């Protein structure tokens, strides 16, 4: 076994796979090196909730045997991954960041987990997140907040805070997260990594603990655009276990990255650059736009007139769906059951009272209210209609441009505790991310600089439904510009 | 803080009951305050005239993905391997191996 340590900083999928294939480093040793780093440094970051060492080592040994025999290795062979704790991994804990699922170990794998492993990935463990993916700071986890590896007094973003932090801290080469209103893109921006929101229906959700089913998506977080594209290539596609997954053929994302971006039409939506946008973020994004012009993109202003209604629309629809989805957590089939209840209905109420944290209760109450008799038309139906208007905005914009460029967040990573007292302030954090979620289009957050204080800044590239290829080409052009 | 939506403490208790949630005496007023603040923000939607705008449940419809309406099959009705029952039952808080066990259902 090769014991030589590789530099985990900036270790990409290609480099990791190449090291394993060439015999420079065994998959087993690479996994051990990541586990060592987690053991020595994750105590303060708190990104992993559980490690799946046994399973990881079985897989790593399998890869090493294939490499020793000279067999052709799969696209992710030997690459260490982390999985957000809302996705099922057979036999490993799946808490969704909640006490109500404490002790639950699903007896099956999410389809994306099975696909990663079939592609050779070594799954290190489960990653911390906001409870049931509800939050923008990872402060809503029942298992403690995650700290931002780039600035330990700051939040990593949420809800996939552990997934972003683990990549930023080099605890894993890439991770899976989920995004319902910005939960991949926002933490990617806060931690300085790449995060993809795939088109609704592009990636299977079988084995995902549902939050809002018309919005939830699974996607990768990684150190580079190419790595994220490589992971998306593996997890995208029709899955018989998820009726909402699309039959559409999957594009060749990785090879598309070699095509030039010259002539791609880039729209700048004016509504995303209004008051409230941090000046340093504004200037970094203007820099990215200038870089795209230099690379031959055609930049033009566009308008998405209903943008300001995206947050209120999202918080009606997402909470309404959550109130329905989370009714399954009742102490009967999995996780926690309140001990002292004498009757079934008391057991339901006590279990849910003990098991759910304040933000989850708040959203269940809001969603139940919006769906209750007398309010359905005023809130839920109204929001569904505005969702149509928001989606039409995008479809009209994409008649004139190929991609949109916008901020991911109004501010860089904020301090722990800064926004926890005011839910509306916390929700407004999602102002630039929720519209793409409601419209079902794809988006990606790419690092595009940092503030004077050294906090990462992300830029968002959005493209029309199922046009991840064009989106990723432009994202890579932004990334390349950063390295110059 | 905007209060125009006007959720009362009784509303909070009624909705909590619908949602099978039991709130403590301290939780009730803070939830009332938060719901009013959030609903105040959501009230912005009333600025928009949405008469004649179709409601959108999910994006598939807008992309023209036909949803079977006349009983067409989503997939072939074939027997496929499924999860093992004992494994499923073993994840439950209380089970006799065949069924989930719960406290008394009839309350009197």
C-alpha cells in the first residue's frame, strides 16, 4: 500500500482518479488520508454527522483490486465523497439534521448514492445540514451548526452547509447536496466552491427525504466546474424509482466544456442588481461579466419583472408542501417516538413537539395555515399563479439570451447568530436563488473573487430547462478568468 | 412589524392542532409573531392581478410534459424485487415484526 500523502488542497476528481489508476496512491490510502483530515479538523467545523468507514473501505479495496489488475476504472474510481444527510445510504444514519429521525438507518440507498458508488466513488459519510433542509445558515441543525472553513466566525450557508464546508475544508473531493430554494448554490457561494442546481427532473430523488416536492433537487458541490460536471454526468438521468425524473437524454456535460463560449448570449437581469446588493459582490460580478465579454460572449440587459415576488411565492409553496410531506414523521414507522403518550393522537403530537425544531414547526404552521379552509385561494392558489408569472419571465428571457448571470446572495457569509432572531430577514437571504427554484431551470454558483476581508463571492449562471451544458461552459469561462 | 394578516393566538392553536403539533405556552406567542411577520411579507402578492393566470403546481406542465389523463401507464406493471419486510419493520420504534404497533387509538 502506498502511504505517500497527496496534497488534498485543490485535489480534483481527475487528479484523485489518476493517482489511483497510476498506482501513485491507493484508493484505500486516499480514503484514510481524508478520514485523518476529518478526524483532526472537523471537530471545529462540524460538517460530518456520521462516517461510513466500513462501507468506504470495502469500496476502496474493490477499486484497488481493479487498479492492480489493470482493469478500466470508472469515472469516479477511488474519489472520496460526502453525502448530505437528507439522502438515504443503506445502514447509515439519516437524520435530516432532525431529532425526529435520530437512530433511523434506512434499509436502502438513494438512487444517486447507488449511482455514485457504481461509478467508483468512495462514500466517506453523511453531512450536516439545516433540519429537513430548512434554513440558509446551517444554524437549524439539531446537531449543532457548521462553521465556514474560510472564516470560522461565519456561517457556511444552508441548507447544504456541511456539503459545502466539507469540500472547502478538503474533507472530501466532492459532495452531494440538495437545493429547494438555494440550498446548494448559496452555501457554495459562502464557502467558495462550485454548486450545481440541476434542472427539475434531471436527477432522481428516490431516497431523498422530501421537503417540498415540486422544488427539491439533488446536485453536486465540488472544487471545480469540471468536477461538478463530472458528478452531474454520473447522477443525471431517468430513474424508474422516481416518476418525476425526465426521460430526456443526458447531455455530455464534461466534453461540452471544451467548446468555446464565443457568441453565447449572456443576459444581465436588472432586478438582480438593485439596492441591497453588497457593493463588493456587485463589483466582483461586474468583473466576471467583463471577463465573459473578453471571451467573446454577447452581454445584454434583460428584465425578469416579477423577481421581487419570488420570496413570498416560495415561502407559501415550499411551506405548504412541507406541511404535507412532514406529516409522515409521527413516531410510527421510523425515528423518534415520545415515550409517555397514552393515546395515538397524543403520541403524534408529543413526538412531533419533541422531534421538530422551531424553524420546522414555524414552516409546518405557515404551510398548514396557507392550505387551511378559507385561506387556500388567498395564499396557496395565488402563489401558484405568481409562480406561473415568474416562470414565464424566465422563458421570455431565454428567448433572447442563452444564460443569465446574477449574484447568488445579497451579502457574503454572515456571522453566526446574526439573523437567527428574525425569520423574514433570514428568508430574504434567498432573494436571488428562489426564482430559479420555482421555475425549474438550472443554475450554478461559481467562485468569482473575494471581499477585502477574504470572504468568498459566488456568481450564479442560470440556463433554460435541461441546458446544463451551456450553463457549465459559461461557468467554466468565469472560473478560468479567476485563475488568470 | 406588519400585522395586517392578523393571525390570533387562537388561529395558532387551531393550525397547530391541524398539523398535529403541540406548542408550549412560550412557543405560541412567538409563533404568532413570526407568522404575522411572514404573512405580512407574503401580502405583497396581492399587488399582482392574477385573474386568468393558470396556477402552476410544478414545472412539467409548462414544459409540455404530458401527464397521463386517461389511465395510460407510467410504466409496465411488472413484479420487481422490493425491500425486505423485516428490515423495514426493524426501523420502527415498536413492531411485532409484521405490523407497526401504536398506542390506543380509541380515546374515551
